[in-house]
């Protein structure tokens, strides 16, 4: 295998990519060439405009993580960050105060916004930013068009009894602590795949859905018109790894998002939500964690090959082993 494509969200996807690249470099992935190329199609439905700047959290998390600039403790943003601009904006009373941009991070958003204002597409801007960070992958936004995820939450003070907030407000300000009643993807149905996205899927030797959020990360990528059709048409096997372990997410808010779309919060539930390609879904194989071994037979009975292996990304070696198991499942 020479060409691998990964449909990725932010933190979970970025950590998986670290292990995947480690496994490729060390020759740990069966049948994958040590000089294999990896293309990452990243979710951009988390994007937002704030203080006049275009912020792309998942693109930046992948870029910073693989470029060795990520804040390891937080899992997002720049390492050795300072917050002078955030503090000054707060002193002026400028809203929103719940979403902070670090001083180093702002430089990325300034460059991105200036290039977008000059007429460059987001895919072109991302390529230019990666020229600095050299992440070791080809990083593509899922679309150059504006797409935003919004979440409906209960609000008795409104006539409808609910209000809709941007996904980032739900995650950062509300900390996903209130139930999500619905998830709304603004602009997704009219978006076009960014240049290179469809070819990355149809020309791949392997496509991987990492343990990213199946609703607001991988789910939005799959929602871009023509992406599902490309997955159905590709000759490459498509394999996924469960973000649900022992009945809940490891990190993030997959549980809340799955509840919002009435999908069972379990490793089997997510696998069946993606579905087998032989039955109109997107997968040829599904990995669950060892603690969910009792769910394997249920997934297999639905026509989707499934195996239980350790899925905790404790370090790059453990993550590389996950990637190796994913390759083995769909190539043996």
C-alpha cells in the first residue's frame, strides 16, 4: 500500500495520525510501504469567525500536532502559549470572552484570514500554512465552502423552549454539559469537496476512519456531497476504529452528539451507524476495544467484519498497533 487517506477530526484524529505515521516509518503496518503517503481530509464544520479572524480548530490541531507545535497538556492550541491579546480584549469588554485565542495561535489565524481576503481558497491557505509546519501528511480541508455546526439546547426563556448555538459555544462555553437536542449543519448540503478530496478517496489503497467524533467530525466529512459516493466507489478497503469504549467516549462529546441523532452510544452502535459497504454503508471493517468484545458478533451479524483490540492511544506505539490491526482486518 502506497497511498493512505484518513478522514479526521481534531484531537482524536491527530493522535491517531501520530501513531499511524510512527507505524509507517517503523514498518509496523503490514503491507504498507515505509515511504507511503498519507492524505488527511479534515473536518471544517467546527470552523468559526471570531474577532474578525477565521479559525479552523481541526485543521490547526492536526497541523500543530504533527508539526510538533501542539500544547500537549490541552491537546489543542500552541505550546508555550501566552494570552496577552485575550486579556486585553477582555479588559475592553469585547465578546465573546469564552473563546480565547492565544498570542501564538493568532498569528496562524491572521495569515489565514489575510489570504482568504486576498482571494485564496481555504485548501490553498492550508497548503501554505503547512509549508511552515511540515506535518508529514497532505492536509486537505473537507471543503473550501463555509460550513458550520450548530447545536440546539433547551432554553425555557425562549418561545420555542430551545435555542441554537454554534458548536464551539456548546463545547467551550457550555462544556457540553447540557443535552444536545439536535445538531444542525449549516451549508453542508450545498458544499463542494475541496480540490483533491475525492481523488484522495478514490485513488487510495486504504481509507481510515479514526476514532474521531462520528457525528460532528467524521460525520460532517461524510455529509459533504459526493464523499459517500466516493467511498462507495473506491477500490480501497475502508476501515474504522470506534471512538466509544465501554459505553462512552474516551474524550470529547461523542456521547452527547450520538444521543442528539438517536444513535446508540456503544461501539456496535457507531459501527452499525456507519454501516457496511456491502449494505449501503461506508465500512469494510470495524475495530472495537477489548472491553467491548461482546459486541463483535452483533456487528459481524450485520455484515461488517469486526475485531476487538486495545484502542486506548496511550502512546505512539500503542496507536501504531491500533493502525496495524486496522490494516490487518481489511487486508488479510
